[in-house]
């Protein structure tokens, strides 16, 4: 039976259909609102706005649920690999053995980079942030890899080029920033091992790939692979809605991810923990600052727009953190600080009342540091993981007949009409 929501404006009643998602979630379909009532909705930050229908990811912020294509994140983190999860997100189903092998072979075949792209890196100032370099490189890929061929299963060659080459570009940025020789990918290594190899191998000290690091990296990237309509994914969909090519839309997503309220939080968490460690700021002072409305400080890695309970990804990340830190010889003092900070915040009324819990970024930086990933590369690591989700969401958007050019409205609060005053008559 069709359900309706009633809205009364200036004494006149209007009805709008209610639509339901497959998990029972409800939305009021207001597509005719402006046309019928002359009103628009006002929802800064879009916290109450459904911008699309999607079959990719389900999350429930009250219950702490996250599923990709119906499969709980906990099961994927335990059993899957990043490449398999990528296939799942792009196609909607887990791959057969043949499909998985074929995808892995493609990812290997496409992993090198056009040699002329190296020149871009050399001309960036030495301290450039790798997120800025990478988002520019992604846009540049359009000129080097313009083809649009389908390789089967609805997977476009462009998707695989992006997913394969992003890790080569990221490792290359790191090597060049250190003044070291660029390391090329090896055909015998899987996706994650190849990344670690390109990051850390050197002609004089061959890098020994640690299978525990490879597993941890798989889990890290699985946990980041999609998160429905977050800020960067919305950027990808919004920019993509203009009909621009995939590379440009992904580059917009990368720029959105860079900010400290979103993906840049993993870097900000490490900076915060370092400040506590080096400058002698106590845990209590930190909590006090976070509670103080006149202080700009926020407890980085805490809080989430949707999760009002413990982020399920943070639970898994915390376990991985314990495992990886348990085996490395150089104990990271930041882990101890993070644990104490979490314990203290979770007992504090300010955090309890606002349902502020650790998010995925709280422990992930510590895990990546233990693997040798430098702090300014942490958000790049997030971006590599989020890429399959961005692509899947872009693809869904481009084939959805209900989707339109994104163009929100506004409530104008500026001055009324006024006349142009010539410059010598202005007071
Ligand atoms: N530290 C201190 N106070 C906080 C924090 C925090 N980390 N997060 C939220 N609050 C407070 C707000 O000041 C606000 O208080 P008030 O009601 O007294 O005004 C209340 O909690 C609600 O917060 P909002 O800002 O309205 O929540 P919103 O959903 O807009 O913000 C966000 C979510 C941006 C993630 C926020 O919690 C934050 O900035 N966290 C720190 C940055 C971070 O970790 N970002 C990563 C998010 S996960 C991801 O993108 C992968």
C-alpha cells in the first residue's frame, strides 16, 4: 500500500509519497515539492537528505552496521582480500576463482606508469603534500589513458587502470620525495605486497615482505573501500553528474577526502598524539580542550556524522593495531596514549552525551606507522582504499535514469536590489 506524508503550508495540504529502502528505512519523496508548493528544503550538510538510491553499501549508525553488497564488514575483513572486495563492490557479487584471477592479472598488467608522468613529480616543490600531487596525477591520467573499453562483467578498463596505477603513483611520490630510485612493480606479487615492495625496496637493502603486514594492509583497505554517501563520495557523484570523465570525478573525491574532518583525520590523529607525547600535554588537558566550546581543538578520530555508536571499522582496526604493534620491535608510544585517551573520553559525559566514539581513523594511523608509512602518506592510503567505492558509486550514478545534474538551491539572505555606484562617488 502506498504511504504518504502530509505537509501543510499556509493552510494548504500537500501529500508526498514515502519510499522505503530494503532495510525498512523511510524517505519522503519531495521531488515535486518546489513545483507544487514553491518551497524548498533547508538542510546544510545534507544530514536529512537522501541524494540517491544505492545498492552498494548499507550502514546503520545506531546499530554500528556496515555491509558491502549485503556482506558484513566483519566477514570481509576476516576472509576477503582487497582485490576480491574491489570486484564485489564494482560488480555486486563475489568473484569466481577465474574472475578473481583475471582481475588480478589485469591489475598486474596495468601497474606500470607512462614514463612521461614521472616528470610531473620532479617539478613539484619538495614538501608538497602527496594528496595534492596524487589528485593532479589522477586528472592527468585522462590524457595518458583515455580509452573506455569494457573488459567484461561491466568492469571498464579505466576502473582497473585507476585501481592498479594509483598504488604505483603513490609509491612513486614517496620514493621521489625521499630522493630515492623509483621501484617498479613485480608481476609475481599480489596487490598489497606489490605496494609495500614499491614503497620500501631499495637496491642496497632488499625489502622483506612480511605476510602479517600484507594481511593488515588488505584489512585496512577493505575497511576503507566504501562508506555510502560520505563527503568524498558525494563529491565524486556531484562532479560526475555534470557528465565529466571518471578521472576528473575521482580527483574531486580525492580533494574532498584530504580535509581533516574526513580522510585527513588519520594524519590529524597522529599529529595530535605526537603533540601530547612531545609537548607534555596531558590526557586531561586534551579532554578539557575538546570540551571547551571556545577552543578550536577537537578530539581527532572521534565522532561521526552517521555512527552514534562505536564505528564497526574502528573495532576491527583496533584489533589489527594490537596484532601489528605486538610483533614490531620498536614499540610506538603513541599507541599507549591513544588507548588512554579513548578510555578517558568514553567515560566522560561530554562524549557520552554526544555519542562520540572512536572512528576508523583513530587507530589506523598507528597501524600504518608501524609498517613504515610516513604520516603525510596516511590520507593517500585511505584514498587508495576508497577508490573502488568511488568508482562503484560513480558507475551506479551514471546508469541510474533517476539521477540528474546536481544543483542544490539556497535561501538568499543578502541585500535587496541596490544600484551600481561609480567608484568616485563611493563613501
Ligand atoms: N571532539 C570534540 N567534540 C566533538 C567532536 C570531536 N571529535 N566531534 C563532534 N563533537 C561535538 C560537536 O562540537 C557538537 O557539540 P555541540 O552539540 O555541543 O555543539 C556535537 O559533538 C555534534 O557534533 P557535530 O559537529 O554536529 O557532528 P557532525 O556530524 O557534523 O561531525 C565529524 C562529524 C565532522 C566527523 C566530527 O565528529 C569531527 O570533526 N570529528 C573529528 C574529525 C574526524 O575524526 N573525522 C573523521 C570522520 S570519519 C571519516 O571521515 C573517515
